[in-house]
C-alpha cells in the first residue's frame, strides 16, 4: 500500500534568506499529452534554507518562482523516514511511509503444546522454558493459546529488559529460583491474582516466585468489555492480557533490582509508572497503541500529568488514571527516545527530580512539549 504525494509539507521548516529562479530552456510532450518544461537553474546571491525536524538539508536544488517554492522531494521524504519511488510510465513520484510498508508476518506457531502437557492430579501441566502452565482437565486445549501468548510475552520482556537486569535469561529459565506459575481459571467468576507467595524469599534478585491466576483464553468470547470500555473481551484481548502479565513478571524483577539499590526508582516510583510502562510496551507489541492513543488523547487534559511540582505525577482519576500514565510514558519515549527514558529509570540518583532533569531537561520545558504533543 502506498500514498501518492504531489506536495510534501509534513514537518518542514523553511527559512528564507533569498531567492532561486530558473530560465526555460526547453519543453517536451509527456506520455499523458502534457507539456513538461525544462528549466536551467539560476542561483542568486541569497539562498533558501530548509530544515526537517530541526536538521538542515544541504542540497542546493530548491528554488522559488512566482511565489511558489520548489523543494527536493526525495531528500525531504527520506529524511522523514519515507521511501520514494519514481513511476516512469505515469511520470509520478510515489512516497511510501513507514506505516504503509508491508512488514513480514511473524511465523505462525502451530505447535501442539497441549499434547506435551502431563496429567498431574486434576490438572494438565505444561513445563515451558520460562513458565509452567496448569490447566484443569476440561480445558486442556486452552494450553495451546496460553503458551503461545506467554511465549510472546517472554520474547517481549527479554527485548525490553535484557542488559538492564543481570543474567535475565538465566533467571527466567530457572524453575528453582525464579519459577513463574500460570493457573488457568475455568470460570469468569473466579478471582484473578498476581502474587508472590509468602515463602518466596527475597534476596535481591536471587529468588522470586510468581503465581498468576488468569481466565483461560477460551473464556474471552467478546461478551463484555474492559473497565474503560475500549476493548472487547475477545481473543485479541486475551493475547494482550497474557503478554502483559509476563512482561509484568520481569518488570517486577527490575523493581526488585532497584529496591536493593540506593536510587530513586526503588524508593519513590509510583505504581502507575511501572504499570503504564508495561501496558505501553504491550500495546505497541500487539499493534494496538495507535488506536489506543487516538482514543485516549481526546479524553485527557495536559494538566492530568504534573511536571512542574518537581516530580512526575498523574493526577487523572478513575479509568483515565492508568491510560493517562500510558500516554505520559509514550510521550517521553517518543519525544526523547527510549535510551533516555531507560537512563531515567535506571539512574543511580537518589532523587527523581535529578534523574528526570538529567534525562529530559527542565520540568517546565517538558510540560510545554507535553501540551503540544497532546494536540
């Protein structure tokens, strides 16, 4: 899929210090029957400059004539991350944006995980690389979807946290020191829980057991919605939920790392921050973030996030609380880059304010950019 563009104005800044002009030196007839004009460019002593997202273009091929400015389409488009293709038959330029470039589909996982499960008492038990799934006899087939979704969650967690948590792969695969147990529930009325047993001895990052009770995938039939009304309880929601739960397991390891270190994250971090970070990454992974952002941006105000009081805080209430947090995280990552966001979280500074300004600059400047980003 592609977009045909005649004029590109997106994210451009023009700063003029003079004029370019051209003299007609020839004409010819195109396959469409139109007359094409060939101009010889004449450079005057002054120039027109163009910047894309603050970066100046060095090419000297643009000029202005009869109050119309002509710009180097290919160079500008490529600086915006698009691909330009010339169609010789129609004599047109096709600009393909990143959002429209077809991406290779991930391989389909057709593994029969349920067949690998063993009956232990009243449950079928599947021993995965990063977790163990327990399913009652009557929902043995649910093991397949559960394991596929959890594997996606493990892959995403490793991508996000690898290098930030010591020996992460080793920890996640150890059933002795870091077991993660997933218990599939057969009824919607059964309680969900995410807990650490009392006998799970914390010793820094040396030991952490996680037990999660969650609705079996087959129960997500599209009957009902999430609390904020944005999602149906269907298979897509089940996938997102399972991925998110496993990422949350690993995010708790990151929290544990900071708790045992004299830095701000372990001492001051509000609950919304790590929950929102997990949700943001999950939404991006399942290609639901853009739709989410489009919906939520219209429901919140810039004042729902406070930057100017020396701390980053979400003041929105109700269902908007966590969703606003997701947008705040998205804003920081999209505006400043994920490396700077991670540097903020992983900073060894004892105060959040110092870690924040080291990564993003003053709270006042960030607040202004936040208000602009929401528009």
